[in-house]
């Protein structure tokens, strides 16, 4: 356990190390060409081993409630780098009163997060503050495995692409972060400010893992969430609110259809209104940082279950979906608008007026969030990306919810998404990540750590 630094009232570790900085002793205040070359060389040397590590992570399924095995692999890897590891359980009883908590229906006390701490030495000087590198290990189901060209848990490498469920979303980001740390360790780097590496659970279903780290007192002056962004800087995210809509009809024999009321038909009225609401909301919203103006905070119906028998008029339909939240829009306002749309449809229909649809909000309730694009965290990361790629990075908003909003809205920390992989491949058949992209992100992250966290490189190594 890492025992330096102040503790919070509940015994959590305070990672932020703000305070007077003593006179610097040969601080790294900016990355020169020589150090950049050494970092690139170290990343290249270590990449084969770390890609093997990524393969092991992908080959270890980590569906919700079954993340412990892969967390053990990550904890062991951090320990080999002489990074102090803390195992932080998620316990719903400790989160229940937090406004961002949502019971995701999985174990309330048997899932663990891994936190690696690399303590800084403020006497070394330089840098701007402490840093969290965050990623999640939980993955979604592989679905029908017969549709995959390679087995979804194989971690197979084909033409420079590493395939498998979770490869892109987002074990590649975790591997890139650890590769950056490994390269700096090899170079004898010592940060002035603390570095915190977090591997959390529960992101896909609401964020209980990241919320645990915040409640336990882990803080930093900046957070990089290693989601797949195609190496774009994404300091804006939409929100996503999971909902369930139950529509009642009246059962009857199909031969007497006229005597029944089809819940499927009534749901159809509501579906059309929800689709219309989605279009109208996007027509009223404009934000230059989003790639597609009609897909910023979409409302989507993901599952529909209705009826009991092919020869019976359907008595009940249960639909589940997600309601997008625009940056700057509150979750409460988004909920109110969807509820009002459903109410207005029901008021116009004689049956639904007497049998109102039931709207429930459950599981993931992701707020929107944003860090200003001119924040020092964003400008510093952009500069390191520029050094690696020789071009300005794209700054983009993302139309999905993530753990980033917890750090910004509830942890009071500036945060940004930045990582390897294309989110279009996440949750999809034949999910993969480009290996070259993992390596490039690791180089950028290593430069970012040195620039943001300051410190010294004690060992000179030729590239």
C-alpha cells in the first residue's frame, strides 16, 4: 500500500499534491528532442512485450461481475514496473448516497478496481501537477460468436490489427498507458508530481468503479480517460440515460382482434414520437466540436419485447433504450423532455389516456460533461500529440457517456478522452485495434507525463 500523502476521512488516498514547490533541481520543464528520442526508443523496445500483455487481457473475458481475473493481470503488470498497487473494492453501500450512483444490478461488494500509484517528489520541481490515467476493463457480450472472423477472445493479430472483444474498448488504452509508464521507468524517470493509474470496473453499466475511486479520495490535477478516440482529443461528452418504457394493451384471441388493443400498435405511436423528438432536438442544437450534427446526443430504442403468443393480441410491450443528453443540458431536463413527449402522445390517444405508459430510469445515468478546450490539460496534451505526429490534433466531442463525466462533475477534475482505437468498432463484431496506434498513444502519453508531472530523468539512454 502507498502510505504517503494525506488521507481522506474514509481512509482514501489523496493523489493531488498541490502546495508550495521547492526550488527545482534540474527539472524537466519541457521535453527536448533528445528526451523525445529516448522515449520513442524505449517505447519501441518494450512494445512487443506490452502487445503480448494486451493479448492476455483480451484473452481473459471480463464481462460485468467477472472482471477479477483481468484485474489480477493488470495488478501484476504494474508490480513488475515497481508501481505500488492498491486493490479498491466497489461496495454499493459506500456509494448509495452519492448523487451519481446507480445500481447496475451486479455484485454490490465483490468487484475490484486496481489503482497504481507512482509517487512524485515535489523537490524535483517542474511540471503542472498530478495526473490520473484511467480506463475500464469491463466489456460487453461478444454476441453471436459465429459471426466473428476470428474467435472474440483470441487476441489474434492479423495484418497489424489485434482482434477481440475489448481490444478497442478499451484494453488497448490501458495497455498504452502502462507502456508509457514502462518506458519512463526504463529511462529512470522520477516525476515531481504523483501519477495514478486506474483500472476500473462498471463503466459500461454506469460507472461504479470510477465513482469508487472518487469517493475514496483519489484526486489529481488532470485526468486522461483512455477511451478509443482515434487519437483525437475529446474534452466534451454527451450523456446517456437508460430508460424502460412499458406499454399496456388488451389481450384477445387473434380471430377476435377487433376486441383487443395491441400494445405493439400503441408502442408504435410512442416510437414515432420519440424518433421525431430526436430529430427536432438535433435541429435546435449546434456545436462545432461534434463530427455529425445529427448524432450528438441520440435517443435510441435498443430492445423491444412484446406479446405472449402469435395468435393473441399483444397485451404488453416493454422497450428499453438510452436518451442522449447534450453538453450543457442537465440530465433532469433530458428526462423531463422525454417524459413530456410520452405524456403528450398518451393524452391524444383514448386508450393510452386511460392506461398511461410507464417510464422508468434505471442502470446507467450518464450526465454530459466538458472541459474547456483552452484548459492547460488540453493544451499540454495537444502539444505532445503534435510532437509525435507533426500535426495539430483534432479536438472533438463524443456522442456517448463515459466515466469522464464523474471526474469533471463530481470529482472537480479537468479530464479528457484520448486513446487508441475507433469507437465505431466498439461493441461490434470483429472489434479490433491497430497496434501502431497503441504504440503512438504510448509515446504521446509518456511525453505528457514528463511535461505535466515534471521531475527528472536520472538515466541517460541512447535511442
